C-alpha cells in the first residue's frame, strides 16, 4: 500500500510538472513548444516544419502516439554525443 501511495504521488508530481512546463497534456503541443524554444523561429515556420516532417513520414493527421514518438525523437536528437 505504501508503494502505491508513493507511485501515485510521483505520478501527480510528474503530471503537474508537465502541465506547468507545456500548459497542455498533448504531445503535439510539446513538440511545438520545444521546437519553438530550440530554433527561435516564428510559430508559423515551426508549425510548417512539424507538418512537413509528418507528411514525409506519410502521416496526414498525426495521432497522440505519433506526436509522442516524434517528440521523443526530437528530444533525443538534441542530446550531445556520449550522454545517456
């Protein structure tokens, strides 16, 4: 029972931190926010780049799981060599 309470507490903290950081629970918004911060380009350019990336992958209307995978790919591509 103690572990369940700890796990639920950690989940609540992670969910709150995610919402504070991105103001959304949608991975499609997360990738947009991170790309805006990383590139410093206008919103319309970043949205076009995201849309083009999905279209090149053959995705016309990205679903949450596709956005999540794309967000993880973007986050991992930004890591310096040798970090794990």
